C-alpha cells in the first residue's frame, strides 16, 4: 500500500483560510477603544450642553418673571394711587376750611384726614413713577401730566381753604380749577396709567408663560439626550465585555448610574420649574385683579365726592355705572372675596344712595356728613372697613404669588452647578474605564 507523503509548504506562502472562517475585524482593537471612548464623550457632552443650557435659560426666565411682575405691580399701584389722589383733592375742595359755620370746626378732623391722605397719595405716585422709570417702563409722559395735575389741583385746594370757604360751599373759582384738574386726570392721566398697567400685566403673564414653555422644552431635550447617552453607555459596556471577555466594566457601570442621576434630577427640577412658572403666571393674574378692584373702588368713591362737589357733572348715572364695574370686579375675584362683596353692597353702595338723595333734596350738609363722616353708616368708615377686607385678599394673593415665584428660583438654583459636576464625574469614569484597556496594548 502506497504511503502519501505531505508536501512541504513553500516558504513565504500562507495556507488558504478554511471555508466558513472569517477574520473578526480588520480594525485594530486600540482604535476601536478610542472610537468607543469618543462616542461616549460626545454623548455625555451633548447631554451636558442641553441640560446646562436649559437651567441657565430657566434662571434667566425666572429673573424676567420677577422683574416683569414687579413692574406690573408698580403700574397697578400707580393707577390706584392716582385714582385716590383725585378723590382726596375733590374732598379737600369740598370740605374747604373745615367749618360749617365760622369757627365751629365741624369738619376740621375730616379735613385733616383728607389732607394726610392727599399727601400720602402724592408721595406714593412719585415713588411709583420713579420705580417704573428705574425698571425701564415708559412713564415720562405720565410723570409730566401728573406734575401739571398737581399744580392745578393744589391751586384749587389753596383757593378754597385759605380764604375760609365754608364746608360744602366751595368757591366757584376753586371748583373751576378742580374741574380742570379732574378733566386732566380722567381724560389723560388715568387712561395712560391704565394702558401702562394693562401692558405691564400682559408682559408679566407672558413672561411666566415663556418660562414654562422653555422649562418644558428643556425637560424634553434632557430626556431625549439622556436616553441617547444611556444607550451609548450600555452599548459600550457590551462591546467592552465582548472584546475583553469580561462581564462588566465597574467604572462604566458607575458612570451609567451617575448619568441616570443627572437625567432624573434634571427632569424633576425642570418639571418643577415648569409647574411653578405656570403657577406664578396664574397667581400673579389673580393678584393683579385685586389691585384693579381696589383702584376701581377708589375711583367710584371719588365719584361720590364729585357728585356732591359738582352735582351738575356727576350724578346717579355715573356713580351707578362705576358701582357695577366694582361689583363685576368683585365677582371675578371668586369666593375668597365674598365678604368684601357683601361689605361693598351694604356699606359704600348704601352710603352713595344716601348721598345722592341728599344732594337731590338740596341737603348739602347731610351729603357732606355722610360722605366724609367716620362713624358707621358713613362713607369714610364703611369704605375703610370694605377696603380692609379687600386688602386681606390682596395680601393673601400676594403671598401666594411670592411663594410660587420663590419656588421658581429654588427649583433652578442648585442645578446651575450639578450638571457640570455630574457630567464631569461621568467623563472621568469613562477615562478610567477605557485607559486600562488601552494600556494592555502597549
């Protein structure tokens, strides 16, 4: 039997690869490791960029909400102060020197109260205008018109007080000057103040809406980039296990856990930011409603004074129209203003009816007493009682808005740094996971 002798393979020739066997990869393993590391770094940096940008933008939007709200409150307060300033001017002209008959001082106390209120509203208007100007609001025209108003109103008050005009019997020249001041106030100043109030209120609620939208956008972006980063980390973990026959890479496992914390914490903070931004907008709107109601109430009370001072120009129709405006304001405030609505109907509205009846009957002394009196059943007392109740609602809603606004800042503050810290730790762990494997090829 013949024996087959294997032929030697010539030097320099490589035996053919058996069928079915292929090389696992043409790319050297160190290059693959660097590619994995680069992909991980890009994914983490993308997540960091979106998260950090979301929180920086959320902080800027929160600051905008606060500044716009402050401007809106000042504009609303300005309108309120202007409305009462004109009412107090009318009251001072009406009371004259405080005497019903020479030397009796029947209304000297009411005259002093009206003078104190007039000076306080003057200072309040000046402060509001300065603050609005400091916030960048265009209030220069209003300030100039208020200066003109003050010069005319002060002339009316001075003409009626210094000559000793009896209460309820103002000089015709004083009425004439006050009529000019009132026309300037209600024809020019208050409409401009109302426009500024509405403009700043709209801007403040829009700022809160924008802050909420940006927080939601950041929330979505963080989740999308976060899921992508997690997928890349898990795939890298699997690749490394396949290349080096190891189940898990501990450093990469910790990096994955930190990334999950970054995603979860950011999502929770941005979700809370969106919620508090929405709450800030709605609570600010309800707070500004109370401010508007107070302003309309003081304007109606001023009309009651003017109905005694100038009955031919201000009568029942004008006053009842303003009463309905206040009643509508109160109904829009909801259940928390129920007590104020009751006091408004039983107190000032009832007093206004008595005042108008007295004026119609020619009983100026009674109209003057009810309008300026400080006892229960008289307008000064009843309006103060009503306004105090309204201020309680005002204070509650202001506190509610400030709570939401403070929460907005609290949500964002810590996360201006945490994304950088957590992402930095993740990048360090990626380096610790890849570097030892690369060292094996040196």
